[in-house]
């Protein structure tokens, strides 16, 4: 009995130690995790000045001619694919006491390629974008106050609407507390002169805070986005005696990861399906050309390098 009792005591001690170890580990893991997603929060942009993030943005646009025989418009491609890859730094130059954020986007590498009916060609004018910078000022909610630097771009680069690509991939926040399931709307309008035309665009966005996610040491909110886009382009200055009218509309959806503790965009994905109708006096027959467009945009921190660092003053 003594042996049996002693064995029970030893087993009990081992069990107690095991329980203590498990409890300690569980408590330790809780301490290490130490961060809980909030029940509600006010999303804002309040980054630290003199910090920088390296991003990679990939864009793919597929265009297909609808309902037109090639014999009618031989110069209009039946199908084309444009692919672009942009590497750029996003630097926070200053944050004013009022919360206005001055930032700089500088493009270090750009690759553009177009495939027309199976034939690929690189777009050499993309090299003109390398080293170019755009200065932007935004408020705490992410609304653009002013921009500088676009005037230095060539006409081809202006056509890319690079600034708008980045702005569309970054959410606008509402002036209120949010919890999971809450939605908010935003509407932006722009009028941009391009190649003798005035392009007016209206974008209606609906965001939804769909949850939280951990990415490494980053606590992120997951934001679903739905878009409706309406574009009207009209000739305001004739070039080669040609008038062009463009009407485009469509919808899109995507998902955004925003690291709210460090106030930085972690990743953003947007997919758009658009229909455009083009009328041009360049053709003998005044007949509308209809095209379908599929556009995919992905923005994320550049992998394989230190994507976030502090710049010494």
C-alpha cells in the first residue's frame, strides 16, 4: 500500500506540475498575444512622420470588342490586354497639428506591356515614369486635399491615371466609430483633361467593416468594398479634326487590409467590370463601338525586402 500510495503521490505531483506548466504556457501565450481586436474603433490616418513603405502595384486590363465585325473597323483591335507593374515608395513627409498628412509617391520601377490579338509589345514610355514623384496632401479620413507633380508627366503617363489608381485602392474613412458589420458610403468626382478631351468620372463606393485579421505583428481591419463607376468623355479641343465621345459605366468589388495601429495600408485588391461606348467622327459610318473591360488591381507591401522603415531626420 505504501508503494501504491507513493506512486499515487508521485503521479499526482507530476499531474500537478503538468497542469501548472499548461496553465503557465496558456497564460504566457495570452501575454504574448496580449492584443485583442476592439469591439469598435474610429479608423483614421495618423501615421508617424518620416516613415516609408515600399509597395508593389499590379494592374491588368482586358478589353474586348463587342458586336462589331473586324471588316467594319479594321483599325480597332478585337481584343487587347494591358499589364503593368509599379514599384514605388510611399513616404510620410510631415503630419501637421491639424492632422493633415503630406506624403510623396516615388516610382522606382515601372513595367508596362500590351498584348494585341496575341502580339506582345513593351510600352517604352513607362521608363519616363521612373524616378517621378507625386506629392499629395490628405486629411485624417483619407480624402485628397491637393496634389503636385502630375504636370511633369508626359501625355501618355497622364492617360494612365496613376494617382487615381492609388487613391481608389485606399479607403476613405467615416467620421464615426465602427464595429464589425457596419457600412459607409463615399462619392468622388473628377474632371481630367486628357488628349483634347475632358474626362468626367463619378465613383460611388460602399465600404463594409467585415472583420479583423492578424498579419505577422500587424492587427488589420478587413474592409469589403463595392464600387460603381460612371465616366463621360467629350472632345473639347479637336486633334486632327476628330471628335470622340466616350461613355463608360460598370461595377467592382474588392477587399482592403488596413493596419490600424500603425496607420498604413497593408494590401488592397479591386476588380472592375466595365462597358464603354465610343463614337468617333474618324469613321465613315456613325456607329457606336461597344467594348467590355475587365480590370484587376492589386496593391501590397513589397515582399522580400524591408517594406517599413523609419527615415532618420
